[in-house]
């Protein structure tokens, strides 16, 4: 098979959200806002908010396990794990490495990708190229965020918008045409200041001042981001269908980044498409950044909205400024029956072994460190 016969198909998907749901009403008891304002300006009614035990890696891990169940593959089949996130577990190591360890994906490379809310679309595009080039066969892509941990809970203009959650998909090489068809990726860094977390990076390392002044939290010029979003959504959709030699008539659904219902309505008007072609779940989830498209995709699959051979556009925008779109031809021939209980039990066992393996490796490293301490001092002396 030459590389021209390689196509990247979505063969598995899964989600995970925190246990706690916070309604608009509850938020109105914390900041000066109302249920009516939030719903009428954004379409959001509630969002999931992580507790102290729920993190970007733990949500991403659960979503990944669910995606591997649907794909019915072993974690050892994974060649690569990409986590799209702007709220990573740490600056480094990557959240992807933490998920790789906990899955026991011992053959996989792992890295994080930060294109803010456009992260999932960027990750899909990169993974597609890696599969089509012949470099990798099976890639896990996770969009996972805990934005509640970087929100200023006293700033009503941002804290009402965001939520936490994770969605994951498995992409695998197949020789039948279809799957990820084409992508458009764009950036305009002149708008970098419109949506950002000012401190915590090399430009403004953490100090008492940054903590006292809430500079580790999201700041946003909402109106400007709104204007930018309405401009680029339609443009990216038009470009991605042109690249695939299709027209908008060929598109069955658009799954947009779930930031604001009014942005999606404007995009629908600009594209001259009915709103029911747009999958939306921001009423229940709020804006979950890089997780929002896979969360909406999984909900649409479980509602049986998405059918075999549907053409679907994923379109996103966000901090950077960044934006992009990916066109997918949905192909059910590669999804196996879900309830393969023995395979599931085997995967559970592998996760158990992964935990033991990780513990042994950590302990071995510690013991080696103690035993080799004198030797390394000798090396230093030479
Ligand atoms: O994932 C990508 C990142 N983010 C986005 O996509 C967000 C894009 N922007 C938006 O969705 C909208 O701009 C917002 C929802 C953030 C704001 O809606 P808006 O219609 O653009 O409101 P605005 O910023 O023009 O503010 C209107 C008024 C202001 O009061 P004044 O100055 O007119 O008296 C705000 O202070 O609404 C006020 N306001 C609020 N009032 C009640 C802002 N936030 C709130 C709030 N509750 N939570």
C-alpha cells in the first residue's frame, strides 16, 4: 500500500465531565449576574465544574478509556497521544504523557498542543497528516479542559461562560477513502491580547504581585472576540468545503466551537444555512474550549443525529487569535460493536497493570538514585 491509499478514520469516541453541575441561578448568587442575562446573551444554562480531585488529565483519561472502548482497541495499539488543552495539568510534563502512563500506552509518543479553543481542530489536522504520511497508524486525540481553575470567579464577564470536560477520539489508518478529508488552520497573533492568561509564562512569571492581582486568570475583550468569531467561522467553513471540491449543499452537519449561541446563529446566517444543521450543547456545557467540539460530537452520535457517510465540518476559533475548520466524512464501517465485554475486561486489566508498572518504575528510579548516588558524585569529581 502506498501513502496515497492511507486515510485517517475516526473509529472511537468518548467523553467525561465533572460530577458537579452549576446552574446560572447558582452563579447569580456568587457574582452580579442573572440567569436571564447569561441565557439570552450566550445560550448557556449550566456548566460542569471540576472539584479538587478532577483535573485535565483525570477527565481526559476517562474520555480516552471510553474512546478506546468504542474503538475496541488496546492502549498498546496507540502510536501517539495528542492532548489539545490550554489548561494543562502542569506547564510540563505534558498532560498527554500523564494520560499515556495511566493508559499503559507503552508504544505511544505523547505531546500537548495549545491552540486554545481551536486546539481540537489543530490536533485533528496534525494527526491526519501524520497518519496519511505513513508515520503513524493509530492516534488518540483528547480535548480536555478545566477552565474553572483559571477563571476569575469575581469577573462576571468571563466566569459565567466557561465549563470543564473532556472528549476524545481515536483516529486510525484505513485504505478506504473518507475520514478526515481536509483542514484549514489560521492565526492572527495581532489579537493575542484579546483573550489571554497574562501571568505564569516567561513574559510574566508567577510572583506575589501576579497572584494578588488575579493575573493567572482568563482576561477577555468579549465584544472584540465576538466580532472576530462571527467573521472567521463562515470563512473557514467556506474554505474547507472548497478545498474538498464540495459545496455547502454537501454538508450534513456543522459542529462549531460552543462559545456563544449568538455567534453560531450569525455564522448560520452568513452561510445561509438553517440553524438545525449546527450541533449545539452549550446550554448544558458552556464553553469548554478544546473539549467543546468532541463533547458536542459525542452527544450528536449518541442522539443518532450523525449517520453513515454524513459530511461534517468541525469549526473553531479562540485565543491566539486562532481559528480553523476540518471536514470529515463519517464512516461507520470502521466502528465495531460496542459491547465486547471480554475486550473491555482485558483493557481494565491492562489499566491495572499500567498502574503497577508505573509504581514499579517510580520505585526502581528512586532505589537506583539512592544506590548510584556515590557513583554520580565520583563522575562529578572526574
Ligand atoms: O472560546 C472563545 C472565547 N470566548 C468567546 O467566544 C466569547 C465571545 N464574546 C461573547 O460571547 C460576548 O461578547 C459576551 C457573552 C462575553 C458578552 O456579551 P455582549 O453582548 O458582547 O455583552 P457586552 O460585553 O457588550 O456587555 C454588555 C453589558 C455590559 O454592561 P454595560 O457596560 O452595557 O452597562 C457588561 O458590563 O453586559 C454587562 N455584563 C453582564 N451583565 C450581567 C457583562 N457580563 C455580565 C454578566 N451578567 N455576566
